C-alpha cells in the first residue's frame, strides 16, 4: 500500500461508488486519481485542476508521489471563493488532498431521477444513437487535447489496464536475440562510434516497443498482438532471405520491422493519436525534453529508420526496402481483416 506523503503512515484503501481512493488514518489526507476526480467532481472542476497541474512548475511541491516516489507539483486554484492548494503527480495522474480540501470542491451533479420514457420510433432511436456517438467523440477529443492519458509517452491511445504479458515476452525475446547475435559477441565493440549508436538504438527500440506494444495489446489482446508481431517479423525475414541475407545477423532489422507492423496497425486504429519524441535531459532529470508526433507521421519516420539505420551501423541487411514494405503490409492487412479483442 502507498504511504502518506505528509506523515508517512500507510494509507488505507477506500472503495466507494465513485471509485478507489486512499486515505491516511492519521492526518485524514486523501490520495485520488484523475478518473476518481472526474466521477467525484464537476467536469469543470476536474478539468481545471488537471490543466493547472500540467502548467505547474516541476518540483514546486516538497512532497513525493506515494505511487512512484517522484517529486510532485503544487496546484493552486480557487473554488467557491476559497483558495485550494493540493499536490499532483503528472505521470501517475495522482492528487493529494489534505483533510477537508476535496469536500470544498464542486461535486458532480446527482443523476436525474429515473423517468419512464415513451417508446421511440426507429427513426428517433437512430438519431439518438447518432447524437450520443457525437458526444462520446467530442469527449474523447477533449481528453486528448488536455493530455489525459495514463502514459506520458503517448496521447490518444488506450491506457493499459491489464498486465501486458505479450509485450513483455516480445521485448524479452528481442533483447535476448540482440545481445547474443554474432556481431555483439565477437570481440569488444564498445569503443567504436558505430556500436555506441547501435546500443542507443536498442534503447530507443526497447522503449517504443514497450510503450506502443502495451496500447496495442490493450485493444488486440495478447494472442492477437503476438500474431501481429510474429507475422510482421516472418514477412520481413522472408524478404531478407530472398535477397541473400543471413537470418542470424538480422536481429535488429527484424525487430525494427516487426514494430513497424504494429505501428501501422496503431496508426490506422487511432489516426488522431500522438507519440512522444526526444529524450530527457539526463537519465534522472525530472525536466522532460520531448515533442509530440502524430502517430501516422511517427510510423512513416520509423519506416525511414528501418530503411537507413542498418547501413549507417554497418549491419548487413539486404532487401530492407522490400522487408519494410512487407511488415507495413502485414500491419495494414491485420487492421483490415482481423478484429479487436
């Protein structure tokens, strides 16, 4: 269980109709997540708190997040003529309220009393469904514009809720194939610029495979995601072999092209989503240096990397263009012919 960021006592889990929260038995403080606030508070209050937290100065709060241990930010706002100060963790979308703070915020209006509605005609029912779908789409677009995602590496993609076992399996097998390839075991290569770039690319590939694979697995399910990844890699491998390549030396190229197949599927399923680009300013810095790239553009950029990176790193990967197109074709066909979970 998480600990209280104020008095460091273990928090107690509370299950209510509005969702799950955690309360300190000593100081009475409350730890809540953004979905909890959006059910407990009015839409205007929840959106204002989240937007203010995103604009707050990093490290402005002396407290640390009970979930991840990183420094929180101080959120200051005014509701009903009262100044409210609370602490927030952006990566976890968690908020800490001292005793009595959350009670002073505007609550969500109660649901209207149930009424017996008259039977609608088929035409009226169809119009009602159309309006409801438009409202859901507008709500999704508003959440995307506010950056409401559980993962700060993407926006507009589904937030993973189940354990991504298939993504973890693929990442583990890929890394094992990379580090045991003949190129990485024949002597010491760490001093050369080419091999330094090779390892840096592995880090980038591992990060993108984990972040994007989890979102795809949430929609496809583990078995379908494994099938998409495997068929993309097999199609790319056949293209390389037909061009005279040695499969044992194609670990990095196949991993990049298999991820391209997943990216093409995601770009079709969520054309309005964005992926984060850039690296943080230092491994342990809390000041991110990143920019957002539309997912279809990100897929095209990844295809360019698949085409040019092997030759830049002196990796023999004949037939790269055909292999890249084969993997992208698998992602396109998978979206067209294979349903979601």
